[in-house]
C-alpha cells in the first residue's frame, strides 16, 4: 500500500510542473504590460522600467518561469500589487474559507448523492425512484448561482431562517454555530448539481451491479436484502462511483467561485475574480496553481481509496 | 434514423425537451423580426416596473429597459455563444484527437500527455485563468469555455480513431496510394462524425451554462450587451427589492439547460441498445409469483417440483421457459437434469428458491414442495431462511458468481452468519475447515485470497465449500464443471459424489453432458423446450433411450476408447419458447415425426419407473442413430 501511495505521489510531480507551466504560459499571453496596469496610462517610461525590473519582467520568458517556479517552491508566491501583501498569505487565508465551503458541499454531495442513487436503484420504477429522478433532473439543470439567489430570496429574505450572506455575523459572531448558520445555504447551493450527478451515476452503477451473478449468489446464500444492497452491491458500485466523486470534487472546488460571489463568501474564488478584474497577475497565477495543485493531491487520495476498495487494481 | 427518432419520441420527457428547445430556438431566431422594443433603451423613470406593467410584459430592469425584449435578445446571445463554443471545442478537440489517434506513437503520446495535463485542472478554474489572460469580454469568455472543453473532445475522438486506424479499410486506402490527409478526410472523418455530434449534444448545455456563469461573474459580456448570465449578474444587486429581474433570466437558463438535458438523456437511451429491451431492470430479491391455478397439495418427497411453470414477459412476448415440470429428489439421491442451452434446465433450478431474475421472470403455476411446504407460495423471509441453509446452490463460472471484492473466507463466513450467530473466530476456523473439506491445499492461507487470485478449479471448490457451509439437505448444482478443464472437472465430480455419500445429501445436477450424468446421477430427466421429455433411472435410459431427443443427445458424446465412431450434431435449433409449435416441440427436428406428432398435447407417459413424452417410443428404441 505504501509503495502504491509513493508511486502515485511521484507520478503527480510532472503533472504539478505541467500545471505551473500551463498557467505561466496562459498568463504570458496577456496583451499589454502589467507595469502600465499598475501605474496607469500616464506612467513615465522610467517608472515603467523600474516596475518591470522590480517584478523581474525584463528577463526572458523561460528565465522568468524558472524564477517564479523556484520562488514558489520556497514558499514565495510574490507580492500582490492590488492588495500589497504576499500572495501566499492572501491565498492561504482565502483558501481556508473555500475549503470549509467546498469541503462541506463535497461531503453533502457524496452522502446524499449515493444515498439517493441507492434508494432509486433499490426501488426502481417505484414512487421514490420517480421522485428522486425528477429532483435530480431539476438539480442538475439549475445554475448554482441562480439556485443560490432563489435560496436567499426564500430562506433568508422571506422566511428569515438563515443570514443573507457572509461567513460570520459582523457583530458578535465568529463562533461555530454562527459559521454553520452562514454555511447552510451556500453549501447546499454549491452541492446541488454535484449531488444530482452523483445520484445519477450511483443509480446506474447500482442497477448494473444488481444484475451481476454474484448478487444472485449472495441471495442464494440467504443473505438478507439490506445486506445484499448496502453491502455486496454498493461495494461494487463504489468502484464506479469513486472516480465520479473525484471529478465532482474538482467541480465543487472551482464552482465555489459562483457561490462565493452570490453569498459574499470570502473564499479564493471571489479573490480570483477580483484579481482578474484588477489584472493582478501574480495573485491569479498563484491562486490558480494553488487550487489546481490541491485538486491533483486530492485525486491521489481518490486513487488510493479506489485501490483500497478494489484489490484487483494493485496487482 | 427513423427508428431512432421513433424511439426518441416514445420517451415523453425527451419529446418535452425537444419541443421546449425547438420553441426556444425558434424564438431566438425570430427575435430580430419580432415587434420588440429596443433592449438597450434606458428610461430611468420606469425603473424596476413589475411584470405585466403597461407595455412591459415582464416589467423593466434597473435602468428601465424592457425585460422581455432583453430576455429574448439575451437568450439569442446565450444560445449563439454556447453553440459557437461547442463548435470551436468540437472542431479543435476532434482535430487533435484524430491526429493523435491516427498518427499514434510519439505524436499520440505527447499530445495525450498535454491533454491529461489540461484535464488535471478543475475546469472552471482553467476558464478563469484564460479569461484572466485575455481580459473580460464575451468573445474571450467564449474562447475560454471552448478551450477547457477541448480535452474532452480530444480524448473521446482519439479513442474512436485509434479503433478505426487499424481497420482493413484504412490499410486498403493506404495501399491505394491515398495520403494521410486524404485518409483522415475521406475514411476516418465520416466514421467519427456521429461520435462528435453526440459529444456535442451532451456538452452544449454545459457550455451555455459556463459562458452564462462567466458573464454572471462580470467576466463575459460587457454592458450594454447582455446575455442571460450578465442579466442575472446585473440584477443581483436588486435581488431583494426587485426579485423579478433576477428570476426571469434565471428561469430561462434553467429551461434551456433542462430541455437540453432531457433531450440528451433521450438520445443516449435511444442509442444504448441495452435499454431498448428493458434489460436494465434490477432483479427483485425473490421471483414474482402469479399463479393462475390452485397449486397441488405438497408431496412427501424431500424436494418435489410439481407441474412448475416459469415464464419471462418481455414487451408483449411471453417466453415459456419452464412449461410444467415435475421432478423429485430424496436424501442421498442425485438427480440429473440434462438438455441443450435454452432448454429451461437452469430456470427450473433457479425457480426452486425464487432466484429467477424478476422482472422479467415470473412463476405462473405449479408448486415446489420442500419437506412438505410449498416454496412458491412462501414469503420472502421464509425463502431467505431456507436459501443456503437447507437448499444451497453451486453456480457455473465462479469468476462471475463469487464477489470480486470480498476475500473468499469472508464470503464463506457470511454464508454461515446469514443463518446463525457465530463468533468471528469460530466462523473463520470453520471456513478453513470447509476449504479443507473441498481439498483446497493450504486452506489456512487461501482463506484470505480474493477470487481473482485463485485458479478456476480452486474457485469452483470455494463455491462448493460455500454450498456446504450450513450442511444443507439439498444442493442444486447448475453446470458447476462446464467452465473447467477435463482433469479438474473429474476431480470436482468425484468430490461432489464423495460429499453426497458422506453427508447423505440430495443433489440436483444440471448439465448438458451425458458423460457427467453417467458418472454421478441415480436418475436423470431430459429437458427440451421447457418440458421434460424423458425421465427415469440413469442406467436403463443410457442403455435404451426411448425419446428421439435423448438418443440424439447421447450420440453427441464422444466415447473414450470407443473406437472411431461418427459424432452427431442434432440438425436444426431448439424452438423459441415464445412460439412453441403445436404438439411435440421436437417434431421439426425428429426423423420419426409424423403428422400426429404435430397435433394436440403429447403427455409424459409413465411406464414402470420410467416416463417418456413420445408417441412412438418403441420405434425409437429399435433404431440405430443415423442422419
């Protein structure tokens, strides 16, 4: 097992390098120069040259890439010029908020998605199956940002169950119940589409597995139906479901952008949108690389989980 | 194509999606000629008018612009942008995929590495990075969304192309002197095109949603031009005071995406042939029972099938897989059921414990009497208690009948614990004992193997051990040796025979091999087209078969040391059990058949301890097999 984890970790290294390279090259396509963006249109040539020198922009492209990469490896992501603080500090602070939101949504989508899929398959063509299929169809068709807005109107403005936006109350907040209270709506809005996708895939995976010969064997042994469905069938179905969960994790992590905008959640997505509008390139670069790297690492966890489940993978 | 459309529109939801989408498309196309106010004329005095105001069907927005007009123009723009993104992604992605798949080798390797790299990004993030570089704007957002979808197309199309690149027609084209470009354009592309179209139809909804999303964030269309996303984004500021300005474009996006999803699902279902026959339904825990006659009184035998009838209902067809079978087996006895594939022998065996896949299977008549109780009428809980405990099964091909993700020991332990409480340690010791009983060497270590770590013979021993786990009264073995090679087969048969004598087991042994019957069974029943055609003690039947089918079936078995002898295949095929002929089902393939054989019901006539379903048994037994 340790060998397998090590192998996956090593194979992630070129992917991580690739990610930094792709991000760097995309950013290098930027028309105009950042110095002008910082100083405004009336900057003197001397000042532009000075800024370029300060930011290391006078070096050739590949040299700049390696300087940036080397700095990142030592934990120096550069300095954001719109916020005038180290990029990494800002990222870590914001990522914390995103992780709370996206992590909660991921747990929700995995839990309810699989549950709904299993019920749907076990009660195929029954009323529960029909109700779930219908809900799932709506769930995967509604844009998350619109769902968030509707939820604000109904549950915050009309019913006053939850606060309209933010992560903590401005006065007297800051504790866990306050956080949870603020988290409910954005987490559900972000999880909706992913839950629908997971439910769909789980349903079809379960239906596929329930037709297998070894399910008949389990029944022929006299194993009770609950164990047949939740043990034998679900275990096999998880082999199909886990990779879907991996993809949904990426979806939830990056889809948090919309939800953070709608609910004024101080996460990394909102930071990125602000940075893009202000053309704060180092912040965008750093943020994108950081989130993508986290996703790559998460996928290793997914692979390891998969290999724990299915003994046929390692051999 | 017409059949495909028929199938598509029989799905009511897909039809609903198609109608909604066509209507939306039509409106979008007609928008410029509809009598709509200019969507960009502001009127600050008329800000935030509610829906159904004078002259403004859906009200006005924060600048007093007519919401209905803006909705129409916005929909038009969103659809156009989404479709354009899909086309660009499909074009570039498919080109990359075709080149990679066709060239193969190093080109393929490098391209696919890059594609994998791009797929390592959470994809909205990549779109954000691209917009960050190009700057906010609708065209840039379009490019970003198209770009992040390129890897999806590249990967799918490459897969299809790789399959095609090695086909004969490509080699033929190459030999005829066509250049690579010509081959790609005239040979590969026409075959890949349907896949591209399907991939587009499943992604265009996402692309509309994603461009709307970027516009919503303020990174897409810039004012005054507005697609649905930026309408929603602008309206967000007034969400609480004038919700209609948000809800109108929001619902529109929802409707578009949902109709595309419905249609896409319909297309997928119509293409997937497994769904056509309704095969993707899951079997219930016990076979459905709908008996149309009163069941016979239970018998004194240990296990007796009494005029059992099992059918499969698929669409409007009825397959009579088991058409009135009566059999019995007692302690220490081995009964063979023999017949060709499709003769109904397996379904007969599965009917005993209600294990016939249902739907579409259904037990429609007769009874299964076990120790004086009718199992067909039994509740699921009663059946479950008996399954594996008193009546156990051994199935064919243990690679698919053992669970691939559980250790064989755990599967044995589960078989025991399903019926009695047993401490883990004791159960494990018993599992090792069972493996030893079926002569698995090194049982203490093997107990921790997964099925894929064992050979076919070992796996079959495991399933026999599993059947023995609760010391049942009856074992039903459904072709347990068919998937094994001859030496292993002999070992398994000997093992079963020993176990029967040691434990006084009743065995029902299903096979298509008379050699196996001769070796193992006391009595044998020959099945054809769902019915028993001959039954009796093994030796007399082997000596003097009275049904022509039995005779032919025996002639199919090569005899070792029997000298050179012609082997006979039975000409023709067994009849389909959904349209059985009148009279004898074997008549069309029988050399003795006469007109009377094709009329009326032919009964299974007892003669001493034997029975045969034939009008001319004497004729059969006197004739040597010819043909």
